[in-house]
C-alpha cells in the first residue's frame, strides 16, 4: 500500500517547472510500474513532500485507496514527523515551540516568511539533542506541512539551519566544509498502515554528508 523512501539530498520529488524528469517519481514509476493517480499525472503517489535539499524518509502511496487514507491521516495531523536540524548559535532553552503563520515573502518570491502577521497557520516544536560550540543539534516535530516550514520557523527565532543561505545562514561556516544544502534530515515518520491499520514507524539514518560534517565540527 505504501512505499517508504530514504530520499537523498539533491533529488527533486516530482516534476515541475524546468524539471520534467530525473525526479523521485520518475525512478519510482520505473521501479514499481504504477502509483496512486490521485496526485495527478505530475505527482502520482505523492502525499507529502521534502525539499530538494532535505534528505530522509518520505511516504508514497501505491494505490488510490492508500493515498486517500494517508491524506486523511495528514489532514487530521495523525502522522508524526520528526526531523533533525543543525542550527547556528546556542538556543537559551532546551525546548520550545514556534507558531508564527507562514506566507510567501513579498520581497523575495523564492522563499517564505514568518515575519508577517498573516499567512497559513504553522506549528513547529523543537528540543535540543546536542550542543556544540556555535551550533545546536535539534530534534524538530511539525504538526503542519507548510513550504520550508522548519527552515522558516528556525530562521524566525534567529537560529537558521546550517548552510541554508536562503534563510540567513552562512553558505560556508568558518573553518568547516560546505554542505551545499541545508543541514536538515527527515529522521522518523510514524503513520497507520492503510493495509494492516497498524502503526508503522520508519527511520532513515543520517546520510554520509551530514555525518562527515558533524565529524569535522568536532575536530
């Protein structure tokens, strides 16, 4: 009923403007033959997305029935999504939440913003997993799925995701190797299987580029 993919950073989920092929959807269709049709011809099987630069676990529906079931779970906020994010700076608290609405940035249309009073409701909670000199590793959970939500919300509290210059972070932190993408990883997802109706938890281990960057941080 469901495919769980450990998406690498740099891979676009589905076709769009300027990206007709070379996507995750293209690879899945080649491997499985068919996916749910509810997302339309450009996004078959896609119930939720990860940004191109974000790695980690992603769910894809194989059938229309599974797609409807998963979509309902996401709409009712029953799917638990847990991310790992390395951010710039030291957060003063060990945990917190961000509830600022998110909308398209009127000055830079390629990004979103949480600086305005209006927008779509968004909820992000975070807790500190490990502290480093100048950086903090967070476990982040989101109850909504707004575009760039984690990146926007963490930037709004002045702790942008490492190597995310779109939201104010240094493209190359001093003395550390460039990542070429934000330090953001979809680590865990928990959902109810549309086939067995049992809860399933899927985890994606940290990819090699993030492991290597962390190692350089400790050297």
